[in-house]
């Protein structure tokens, strides 16, 4: 039986080899930097508003309401 870490690593590997690899890298960088800056363990790293926004984004993604990272960067001139 796989542990949750094993399951997570399988998913990360799959994403890292697909079209969303760069987005995954950026998200991991943000979360890692946030963890490094945190002086004490934070029991609730995301506010209720953050969690609602994440859930809303997940639901929009499931409905196919998204653009590629490349298109987003082009629109923003990045």
C-alpha cells in the first residue's frame, strides 16, 4: 500500500513530465519559499478566503475554464 507521500510523488512526476510542468515548478517554488520564511509552524497556512479561491479555481479548471501558462504570460507581457 502506498503512503500519501508516495501517491503525491507519483502525481508530481506525472505533472512534471506534462504540459503543466512549468506551472508546477512555479507553484512549488512559491510554497517552498513561503515555508522557508515561516518562523513558526503555521497551523493554517491559508486563510478561509485563500481556500475558497483555490476551490473556485479547481472547479473552474474542471469545467475547462483555463488558459495555458504561455498564453497567460503573453497576455501579461511576461
